[in-house]
C-alpha cells in the first residue's frame, strides 16, 4: 500500500493508471468503523458553522490491507517530517481527536457490527 510501484504478477512491477477525469476528494474528517472482516473509512468534509459532516468517499479494506496502509502512512509521515520538521498536534482534547476520534455512533454503539458491504 505504498505509492511506490509494487510487485505484480510473476514478479513484475505493478503500475497505477489514474484516469484523467478522476477528481481528487478533500477530507478534513474521517470516521473509522469495522466489522469482523472489514475496516471502513468514511472520508468527509466539515465546514465551519455547519453541524453536519458530508461523507465524500467510503473506502472498504481488509484488516490486513488497513494495517499495510497504516504502515505506509507512517513511513510517508516520517519522510515528510524528516524533510519539513515535526508535525505538532494540539493538546487533548485535540482537533485531531475531534475530527478523527470515535463518532457518536461508535461511542453509543448504535451502528451495527456488519455495516454496509459485508
């Protein structure tokens, strides 16, 4: 799950083909949930003075691929900080906790274990 080409079939390099019409999605909030077999990440936008987040994209990963993504993000953040300096997070309760912490559904246990896509 790195941005570098990966080993493909028969030991060849896997190339990524990005369609020209693909629009990037900006997200400043992520809600993460899971079932027994999947990790779901909803990427959303929160606007100032608006009490509702708009989910723009849902990514469904296997637990193994989620862990590979976690490792790849860690590697890239380490390289970023080596080049640009440490990223400082606010103290608790932090903006990161607010934006990327548990959703109200997670805390209340309202969302079903299976969720969509199972």
